[in-house]
């Protein structure tokens, strides 16, 4: 049998992948797979020549969404596939999940086509409690910031932030700041081929006074944890819901990360479903690189 060849798609800033994916290369090599890092927008890569292309650290697409999806459509054996990416890249999917009865963060959606004035934005911002402004298409907390309700300066900055995003044609989300994230943190549940693999806990990223991040991503403080029954149950429900929406594509999610934050009552709420380019924290859990490598090999050899 010829050698199985797998490409791990990344971005030009990280041509050798994110360090978190390093153990995956070893685990694939142990299985006799030739795995190479390849930059998604490098015109010289022959995507057709791989048995499977696995998206990893393609983190520079957030303002080139259409180009990114167009690229994904040209890759014949891509995981996760272009339909999944097109759905998952824009956090509007949370609205659908909320309408299906899943617990999501209360969100106000601002549409750039409405051409809202600063005054109109002002009236839409929460009057109580801290809140978060972020674009619907983003990753790594880029262009995301937390504001305090009660200072005129913060309000002015929040309005400018939302207005700048809207003016550049981006859809914007306004959410109450989930205070429990400061106490408990954010939980990420990682699944391979729909099977739960491991859970991680991430510290809150938006300290008070935090302003929109400009870099590729913001450094995260992360540790391995045991997920609670309630978290696992919600993770499974979210995957099931995605399955209902996406049909066959979701039935074949090679990887998925579901991010949860406790609400004020302690029950988990969905912050994000990451089916596009999630860090999977392979370094943080025993056996995770092997489980991911097994899933990749099985997929590469059947497609
Ligand atoms: N409503 C919120 N309450 C508290 N923290 C939030 C909220 N929304 C986002 N954050 C913080 O910002 C980070 C990035 O936001 P997220 O919605 O996960 O977008 P992405 O990871 O795609 O940039 C989260 O990991 C979390 O720390
Ligand atoms: Mg996130």
C-alpha cells in the first residue's frame, strides 16, 4: 500500500504549525503516515495530492472569510469540510441553536446593512453590568473587548468599537459579560469523530479595561480538567443539534471543540462551537494525540 499522506493546514505566520499540534506529527509518524504542514493560501501546494487535509492553525482568515471558504471548496478531501466551515465560521449559528432551545449567551446582533448611527448603537448597549462586543466572524478573541456599563469613557469606546466593526462591513455581537468566567473559567470539550476525548479549562481572557486584540491570537492560560455531567450533556446536545442542521457533513466531524461558560445559576451556557480551526490542546491530555491520529488515519484511508 502506498504511504498515506496527510497535510495539516496552517497559516503563513505559523508555517511549522502551532506548538500544540507538535505531538500530532509524532503520533502520525508512529502510524506510518507522512504528515506535512501546508499554508492554506500558498498557491504552490497541490492539495489534491494528499489522502486527507486536516485544518489546524489557519488563524488569519477572519477578514478573508470568502477567500477561505472558496479555498476550502477546492480541497477535495478536507476535514472538517467546506460546508461545515461555512456554517461554523460565523457565530450567527448560535442564534439558530438558541431558537432550538439550547442555552446560549443572551446576544444582540447588529447588522452593518442597517447603517446604525452612534446614537442608535448607544441605545442598544446594555444599561447594566459589563458587556462584550465582538464580530460574528473572529477567532482567538480578535477584535473582542469588554466594557464597563457605568463610565462615559467606556461607553464612548464601546460605541466606536462597534461602529468601526460595522463600518468595515462586519456583523457585531453584544453580550452581557458572563461573570462566572472570572470565577470558574471557560470549559472546552474536545471530540474526535463525535467521541468525547478530553476537557480543558481556560482562564477568562477579557480583563476590565481590556481593549480589542490586534495580534493573530491572544495567549491563553489552559489546564486539563474533568468535565461535569452537565457540561458533557450540553456538549452532546450541541453536537446533536449541529447534526440536525448540517446533516451528513456534521455526521463526519473529524474534530470539534465546544466551549462553555457557567451562567449565574452555575448551569453551562454555549459560548462557541468550534468546528473550524480549534486549538485542541493535545498537550494537555494523556492519549489525546493518539486518539486524534487514529481518527485521522482511519479517515485518510477510507476517503
Ligand atoms: N459574553 C462573554 N462573557 C465573558 N467572556 C467572554 C464573552 N464573550 C467572549 N468572552 C471572552 O472572549 C474570548 C473570545 O470569545 P469567543 O466568543 O470565544 O470568540 P473567539 O474565540 O472565536 O474569538 C472567550 O474565550 C472569553 O474569554
Ligand atoms: Mg473562543
